[in-house]
C-alpha cells in the first residue's frame, strides 16, 4: 500500500501533504526535475563518497524553503511517463549502497523534515554483515516507512560496463533472490553501480521491466531523458558546499533531442557531440559546454536555430567523464544538460 500511494501521488510540501497527479496539473509549469545522490553521512574517512553532517543539515535547511517541491523518485517517474509537468524546483533525494550512516544519520534528519527518499541497496554487502552497512532489519524498518522507497542496486556492486550483459543479469538475479527472501518483493527501480551503463546493457535488462533506472552524471532530468539512465547530481565533501547545492537545486532541464552519440561508451575519442535544443528555448548564444577533463569550454557550432555541435580536441583519459552544458534561464536560474562518457580503454 505504501508504494502505491507514493507512486500515484505528488508530495507538494516537505510536510508530507500529498496531491494526486491528475489534480496537480493545475499547479505545474515545468518538464524538469533534479535528482540528488548521496552515499555516506558524517563518515569523514571516505571524502569521495561522504557528505559532512553540517553540510547535509544546510542542504535540509535549504530544502525546507517553501519554493522547493520535494517528491519521491517514483513521483518523478510517474510524471515523465504520463507527460505531466511538475512544479518548479521539483527535487528527489536518493541514497546509494546502504551504508549504516544512511540509517543512523540521514534518516532521522530527513524524517524530521518530512523529506522522502529512495535508498538503493547492494545486497552483497548487506549479506556479508559488514558493520559499515545496514542490516536487513534496518532495511525492513525503513521499508515500512511511508517516506522511504527501497531500490535495486545489484548484488556485488560491479562495474557493469566491465562485465558482459549476461553476467550483469546474473548479478541482478542474485540480488533478486535475496530481496525476495528478505523483503518479500523485488524492487522495480534500479540504480547502476558507479552510474555505468551501455546501450547493450540497457537492452539486456529490459526483461526486468524496471519502471526506471538511474545513472550518475550531473544533469537535470525531464521527459526527454532516457528513463532507463536518468541523471543524478552526486554530492560528496568536495562538491557539497551550500553555494553549489543551491545552484543545483535551482537548475532546470535544458530540453534536447536527437542526441549523438547515443552510447556513453566511447568509440571515437574525443567524441563528436550533437543535439537539438527545444525550439521554445532562446538565448543559445549563452550556452557553454564543459568537458570534465578540460579547464576551458568546448567549441560550440550552431546549425540553423537550435541544432548544436560540441567540439574539442583533447581525448578523454580512461574512466568516467561527462560534458556539462549550461546557460542562464530567463528566471535567474540555470539550464543544465549533461552527457556521460565512459572510456573503457587504457588511453
């Protein structure tokens, strides 16, 4: 019953007042949603995945402001699937992996503020009874809460672009069995470990019939986004200061289509990037695109009015990368569109 309520309803305030999607249409104005990702809270030995508690409390204080519309991730999925626009500054909170601090530190603070969230569980670490992770008893307690959804994060937290799609399915199936045993159901939303995916992997996991899946690259989502590789803004000690947080949660989606290349796996390095911006968006002369491995923006060519080519000469090194395209919006906010790239080679 809990999942059905959240799946069908908008949360129109952080005090858990719910409005059905159909009724919320009169209040909405944007095809846009910001999805935030955390891992650890107050675990200062792990700065690359941790957010300090004082920073996290600043985030919650900011989200408590009336201008924000904090919803569950499932609410955003429902809106995108049904072409329903959302109130400005719609935001969902997600937490990956299932570290114990998500229960001891994040959950009490989010519960007090009435903020819903989705936690994606890698079953292998939980079954190993690692003291840094939740227990199944903790997870069942969270699962019973109306503000909390449980998501699927695989079993071994594998780099799924480094294994075959069939091996990825085997990993997912192992987690399925454990979820069924421990929770009595298999979560129908998925988050790729490390945010890594490929076109072949997306085709392979169609058999799982997930309602949506999450990647990990900075971008604001909208209904044109790939529902099986939705973007998220990752927050850690380096990238969690309140000024950056405000920039993120006040951003809006830059609506694009005809994106090339389709696959995030680099075949040509550097890639030749192209996309078409929605015709209702003007001021494209202010658009800048920043490759994550460069200190300067890429070159931009405008073809006709809204067709964009992004060009740069410096190849991506091995690993995970992105190109962030931003421009001022008419309301003092920023449009933000990101593109992920994975270089699986050695150079």
